């Protein structure tokens, strides 16, 4: 049984993970780490910093906080030989580099989405990409998500672009030549794959990948209606990683 600490434990995602992971019987939840005391500790202790914890009593730190919090967790885990699972998105190149440095000392898993269904939808999209003329992505999230586009949609766009390159296809060109309002056609993330971001109260995490060719279309949609949808993916990552130095970008390789 692995011992866990959740950084960002007072947040909605941290609370969902603390509740869900605690019911699996595979983990011991040692601490919830945050600047404010979580609404529910789920039997764990509360700490305002990883520095308050005893490293020898932890196997894995799970971070769903902020990009700055990820850097602090990566530094602490590398120093103390504790594995790290990261679900925070919106990291700068410099912050991602800090994670890579930590992975030279301990095991690290970083994923933009821990939903099994979301990961599978990306896999299906990459399979479909060479067979359609065009593709665009619409990602929809709750209105308190601070970054756009989502890390999940960026990963999907990169996977689609790579699949098209392998098939010998050229980057997509936007057929729209006159923009009445700048930005109406979304963001060109990679090789012309457009992403459109929606932020509304009541949503959790949703994504549509829309393919089109002459006479037909294909829509791959995934919906996370509750944050519990991420629990099993985080559990996969926590079970797969240990103090052995390595870096896993995403959980796709953990899903046969």
C-alpha cells in the first residue's frame, strides 16, 4: 500500500482525489497540503507545506495546485526521493524544465488529463486523423479554469498533427480568409489544428474532436461529469511510479 500526499488538497480536484483514492483500498492518504485547511481531510493530516512532512513516510506526492506549486513539489520530491504525479496544467517551458530535472532523480508522471475516457479519445482521434481532410477541437470547461486552451486539447492537437505527419499529409490551411472579428476561428495550436475554448459555470471537463471530409463527418466526444472521473487515472500513475528516475508524459502508456 502506497502512502500519498496531495498538494492542492483544499481545491475541488484535491478533495475529489482524496475522497476517491481513499476508497480504492490501494493507498494510505497521509496528508493534504494547501495554504488553507481543506473542508474535509478524509482521515489525513493537514500541512501548509511539504516541508512539514516526513519524506520517509511518503511514497508519492500528487500535485493538483498551480504551476508554481508544481515547481516547489518537484524540487522537494527530487531532494527527498519521493515520486511525483502532476495533474496541474498551464506550465511555462521553464517550469516544465524543472519537472524534467526532478525526473532525473525520482519517478515523475505528468499528464494533462487523467480520465481514462479522455486518453482513449485522444488515441481514437490520432487513428482517425489521416483519413479526414480537416479537424477542429472544441474544449469546454468550468468558468474557474484559469488557462486556455486546456492541456488536454493541446495534447489531442499534437497527437493529431503527428499522425497526419506520419501519413505524409501537409499542415492544415484555414479556408477562412476574411475575419470579421479577430479570433473567431480559434487558436492555431499546431500544424493548423484549431482549438476553440469555452468557459461556462456548470461544466466540468468536456471535449469534442470534429473531423470532416467530403460527404461525411466524425465527432469524438468525451465528457467528465464529475471529478471522480480522474481518480482511476491518478491511481494508475501512482501505482506505476516510484523513486526510480524516469519521466512519463501522460498515462497513455499505462493503458494497454
